[in-house]
């Protein structure tokens, strides 16, 4: 059961081979057994989960056709507000915060009948690439517990890799779905900006943040995205488009597919093992009928610097709401209002969050705004234009997701710039608002390597099909780390 696909679980539930309560109990027991080692969950609510499972069993037994994911367990990244269940965003600031409402994604997954097991550990306010910035301690990578699972959706990734839950949600501002998916041997998808509502998803950098699915396969991600996507008037950047079936192209043959390989993604910088695995995947795609063409994204080298101006600028504004007045942490002692703000924020935020707020307020300040923020926005436009030009000669772009496999705890945490470079291949996709995903494509010294796919705006269904055909021909995505039986 723990290795089953969502379709298999759905069929087993529909045919009454297993009940949702039994399935939920199986995963809850696995969490109890393995989470103390992995630290992937911040909150688990057994009673609530079993209640949801009983409701799902009632729906499944009622005879009418229940939605396909009914009764299947799920976990949400702790950035999504859940009514009545603690939402921390990995921060001391929100360590005891109970949201009075559900995020749109949470509502959608509830409506789909999925059973929420708990909330996943993450880098504080989604700022990080290793899960080391979480107030609740780092998550361990199930492939090697001395190594990071990636971030910021590292809890979601580690849980799925160790089979503590069949699927989870993540968010991706600069790579936080794709990079942990790569480092944990999973499939993760960041949709086109605006496809998934940000309502109730705690804001980091609003023009970049996008929620999406993480699971074992492209087919699972397509089913999850079907439930997750959709217009929501409460998010002003949510796109009002007709509903799509993201599974529709899963079985489409790859003949004639043109894969663009950005020369900037294949230069120095990636490890030899990552290069070999990615080259192997491209050879497999050629065998499956695709052709590869070299393309160029000439401004992609500027994506990390542009991101580290734009994302902190937006974060400094978004995080101004955590002032100790309305919700979250408040300093115990203070003389006046200003001191209350100062102490609350000094105590409630960790070092990386403070660093981002300082950078953000600096680049937005009078006298520096034109030199940094405005310039970064201009670069962002150029990066988006590069992709539009590139997609004239290819249907999908491929390359590595991350420059290396999972690194050791502490290896990059002393040097913020070194850490920021973990997202060197993923960040441009967020700046351009494009859909991207990572799929497992091999190993380097026993650690998983991710292949990144990037598609034109709204081409999620096509991209999922391209990923699925590869997963039908290979078995990297079925591998499970040892020691979590
Ligand atoms: N690692 C990047 C950062 O720290 C991206 C994080 C994300 O996508 N949420 O900002």
C-alpha cells in the first residue's frame, strides 16, 4: 500500500479492498514510528484525520460516485492556513497560531475528499533551500539522515520519500517544490503563476509564490492539480480560466517533441553525477521519439541576483504584518508600542528572515529603489522574454533541477550566497511565471538526482504528459530509500 499510486489507492478504496480509516491508520502509525527521526511533521492530528477518514468512508459507501481522491491521506505544508489546526509557517512568530479560516488549497483538497493527516515542516516563512531555517528544527533526508531534504518544502518531500503520506502540498517561490523533490527523489510541480490560489497561503513574495503538488509520480501530480487548481476571487492574481483536466495528455506519445536545452544550464556548476543522470534522461527521451535542440536563455545568469532583490523586497512588506498586535508572538515585556514591535520582531523572527527584511527594506528605500528594485524588475522582464523567444524553437525545456544532490547539514548554512545558488536553475521559472517540475532521473552516490522540465504558460497538461511517458519507460520514481519499511 505505501508504494501505491493515487490511482491504485483510489481503486482500492472504491472496490472496498481497504477503508479510508484503515489507510489513514496505516500512515498515522508510520508517522508515529518514523517522524521522531525525520522531523518532517510539525503537527499531526490523529483524531481529526480519523474523523475525516470516517466521513470519506461514508461518502464512498453511499453509492454515488465520490471524487477520485476521496479517502486518500494528504499533508499540507505548514504555510497553508488550516481552520482549527495550528499553522506555524516554520516560525516562532506563528508557533501557536490557529487560523480562523482555511486556505483555498485546503478547501479544495477537503472538497476532493482527501484526509488531512497534519502539517509539514518547512524553512521559516519558506526562506531557505535546506530546511535548516525552521524554528522547529531541520528535517532529515530519508535517503541519508546526515543530509538536508532541500527546502523550503522539505517536510513535504521527506514524508513522501519515506512513505509517511502518499502526497503533500508545497509552495515554490524560487524552487521550493522542485528542489526538495529533486533532493528526495520525488515528482513536484510548480504551476503557472495564478493557476493555484494564494488565498490563505502565508505570503513570502507575492508575485512569485505558487502552491503545487508533490508526490511520487507525474500522474499523481496531475490528479492532485485537478483538485487544487481553479479560480478564486479572494486572490487578485488568481486567473479565471476554464477548468482543465491535467491528466488529459498523460498518454500522448512523444514523437516530434522538441526539447530545448539551455546552454547556460549545462555549463560548469553542476556536479558530474547530476550531469550524467540528466544526460541519461535526455538519451531516454530521444529513444522515446523526442529531439533535442540547443537554446539560449542569455539573461538567466542574472536570475539569482534579480530574485534576491525582488523576493526580499516583497517579503519585507508582507512580513510587516507580524507586529505582535493582531496575531502571533508578542514580547512579554515592553515599555511602549515601539519597543513592543521591536522586541516582538527581534524575538519572533530567525536570522534568515531578518536578513531578508533588511535587504528588502534597503532595496526599496529612497535613493536605492531605482538602482536595485527597478533594475531587478527590468531584468525580470528580460528573463521572461528569453523564455518566450526560446519556446519558438522548442516545446519544453529541460535541464538539472539542482546543481548537486542533497548536501550535508551545515555545509552551506554558514554562507548565504552558497545556499542561494542551490536554486540557480529554478528561480528564472518563478521570475517568468512559468510552470516547472522536477522528476527523478537517477542517482549520484546513492542520492537522487532531479530532471527539471519547464513549459510555456498554462502547458501543465503537456508537461505532465512529457514527464509521465518517461516514468512509464523508467523506474527511478518508484525507488524508495532503505530503512523506512
Ligand atoms: N530557496 C529560495 C529562497 O530561499 C526559494 C524558496 C522558495 O521557493 N520558497 O528564497
